C-alpha cells in the first residue's frame, strides 16, 4: 500500500498560489481578448463583404483544426524571439507568460467567435430590420440591439468555455512556466511526493470548475425563467 | 410623397415583383392587399430600402431609394415603419425603446427624447406601462408601443407591414383605432393589411396585388364597388364572406 505523505503541501502553498495566479491571469486575459477578437471575427464572418468572411472562416477553421498543445508550442518557440526582436528585449527577459497569453487568446478567439456567431444568429432578423427602419446604421444596430441580446443568451456558453479554458491552461507546464499545475508538479518532483501533489492539484481544479459550472447552471435557470416571462 | 415606378425584384430566378408602379400623395392613406405570397410585404419594404430591388425607381420625398449614393439610414429615420411581429427591443424598457433612436440617430438629448416618448405613449394609451419591458405587455399593447416608437422620429410618412396579422382577434381593434386616428390626422400611410373594415373607413385608395404585380389600383369606392379583375373579385369574395 502506498504511503501517503501530505506534509510538503502546507509549506508549498505560497508557491502554489503564485502558480494559481498565473493560471488565472492566462484564463482572464484569454477570455477578454477571446471575446473581443471573437466578436470581431463573428461579425466579419457574417458580413456581406466576402474577403472579410473568408478571412474569418479561414482563421476559425485553422485554429479549430489543430491541437491546442501544438499552437502553444509554436508560440513558445516563435513568439519569444519575435517579442525580443520587436522590442529589443534583453535575451534573458522572461516572455513565456506573454507568449502563453497570446497563444491562448488567439486560439480561444476561434472558439469564442463560433459561440458568438451562433448568438448573433439567434437574434431574430426582424430586430435588425426594426433598428434599420429607425435609421440606425448597421454598426449601431449591432451594438445597441443585436449584440446585447446575443450576449445575454450566450453568457452561459461563454462561461462554460472559460471553465474549459481554465483547465487547458495546465498545458503551459511544458514550457516550464509555473502555472498552478506546473507549480504542483515542481513541488512534487522536488519532494518526491508527485502523487500527493497531483491529487491535491486535481482536487483544486475540480473544486473550482465544479463550483463555477454550478454557478453557470444557476444563472442559466434564472435566464430561462426570465425569457419565459 | 412616395413614387414607385416600374419596380421589379427577383430572388435568383424567382420573380417577386414585376413592374410595380403607383404613387402615394401627401396625406393619402393607401391600403395594399392581396393573397399571401403576392409580394405586398416585399413592395412596402422596398419603399424604405429594407429590401433591395433590381430595376425601377422609388422616390420618397424627392430622394431615390435605389440610388447607391443615397444615405439610406438617414432616409429611414424619416420614414416610420411598423412590423407584423412588433420588433420592440426586448432587452430595453418601453421608455428606452421609445428614446434610443431619438438619441442615437436624431441626436436629441435624453430628457427631450424621454418627454417625447412619454407624450406619444400617452397618445396610444399606454403611459402607465413606461417602465415595463416588452415581454410584460400583450401583443396589442406591444404593437401600439411600436407605432409610438415610429412616431417619436417625427416621420414624414408611415409604412405598416401587416400590423394586425400576428394579433389575437380581441386585440386587433385597439391597434386599428390608433391607426384610424393617425389617418384622420392627415398622416401619409401605406398599409399592407387584410383589415377591409379599416380600408373602408380611412383608405383613399386600395392596391390589390397578385403574383408580384399590382392588379388593381383604385379609389376605395371603385375597389369595393366593382373590382375590374376577376382575381380581385375572388379575393374579396373570400375575405368578405363572413
């Protein structure tokens, strides 16, 4: 029988918390960037201007057809060099976090744009007609009438995607960036207590994601009740 | 005010409108009727450019709708439109529904827009509902708000696209009452509707459409007295039977 020894965890908590902050930073920045860029992509894809629609479709299909791990790996290999040459950074500056954020943001935008596109299409066409008939431009109709309704319907899906994204941030461990998972791995490796640390990390991920998805469900119920009104 | 001249429209090979020509003078009330699929809704949506058309001309208050150089948004802000399914903005209160376009399109300030909205809400008898949301109102009430919303823009004419077709029977009259009042005040109106009672009461002319063509374009009395076309006679016989 394996002999569990949890004693290395309490002392490592500050280090693990630093890792959690990195995971959350990546998640939050990717969600914000992903929603903004994803909205633009979705609007391009629905635009009557063909080249814009093609560009958006190409972007989305590209990122949805390659594994996240590979995207991240490319970004770890390419982006640090680009950043260094663009901004004349010292070769020792650590840009792994920045490149991770950029990689996640660009990747997640593709998924967000599909959610947002479905959300925009779920708003009845008559709403745009009514906004146009009142003299609003296409941009005003989108901003004032379509997107607010689309986002209200989409919030549960966007949050669910954010939960998946939070779990996926653990993939940055391969760049030796100490996110929560990476930090747990390092501590476990150092103390020879990998099993305990990974169990602990798994429990934390589970707790956070399960609690978050329960909140999303509750919000969804409230939303449905409101719509049925 | 509105001049429609030889307008044709097709979706691919399907011809929706064929050589439609008619005029609406200032202060006139025109009722457009016809069987479903006859192109009447499409025609009225061409008037404010919500539907593009391939040939012919539509001139509204001296401005050509089909001209690519025309600022359609500006023109639409002066032409009121009421839709079959109301199309109030469900995420905004009634007050905001009434004031948003006044503020964002006409540039009126908030107080001015609200005051105007409330005044018109009172006119359609719904002042007490100003702070509610569209989902809390009945269909008839929503349509009256939609009419008030269009009137807030001080339109030079009003287009109605089957304003009562989606309503329960007991709600039709409250909407028609508002429309009759509007007509009697001299508003220029083009109404796609099957409400022949409304046509009899206030229309100057009745246009009958079938298969994308204007088959009859007559004074009200001539149309209800003796329609010239067999198709219009059949249509009237069917809808006036009961």
